[in-house]
C-alpha cells in the first residue's frame, strides 16, 4: 500500500504544516501523500545490468583525463581569441540501445567542455552533438564510438 512510507509520512507532515491541522486536512493530506507515493513508485527505473562492473574505474579515469584535456583545449581557445575555431554540429550513429549506457554517454559528452549532447533520435539511434572546435569529424566519431561507446557496451552488456 505504501511503496515509500517515509515519503508518504513526510508529505503528510508537510501538508499539515502548510495547511493547518483539521480532520478534513488530515484526510486530504493522506490521500495526496498516498497518491504521490504511488506516482513515485510508477517512476521507479529498472536496475542496471552491470555485466563488467570492474571496468567502471577505467571509464572513470578515461573521462577525467578527457575532461582535463578538454578544459585545457577550451581555455587555449578562449585565451587566444585571435585563433579561429570551427564550431559545428555532428550526427553520430550509435550501436548501443541500452538506456543506462545512453544516459551515461550523454553525461560524459555534456560534461566534457567543448561538446554538448543536443538530441537523441531513438528511431535512427543517432545523437546530435555540438562541438566547439570541430576540425576533423572522423576523429570525433572515432573517439565517441571507440573510446566511450564500446566501453559502455562492455559494461552494460
């Protein structure tokens, strides 16, 4: 009946603190908190299947290294404002359809300075990226597919 009892009790308490205590507010607060708890239960995501969880540190250090390297590159572009950079959009065909791998790839690409995950098309399984300095599209595709996606596919097999 109460999938999240602490949430239900907290919502009821908050309801009563905000609206005052009366029998009608108590009954209404119970209904609101129970239905909110049921709504949260329906939003509960499935558990990820980490086939090779021991590869997570490798992914972590790879991402940290790339973030530091990208920070330096973006700083160099900003400090040398006379240097011309070539921003652009890039569409990449992905192989994975695992929701957890896609979410983690989106976080990785967006947290790396100089790139932003803009759109994912689930029909074509493509991602649209904005890149601050897109000198060679093949290098970007190779980096994302071989450096991140392949490792994510191993982790979430």
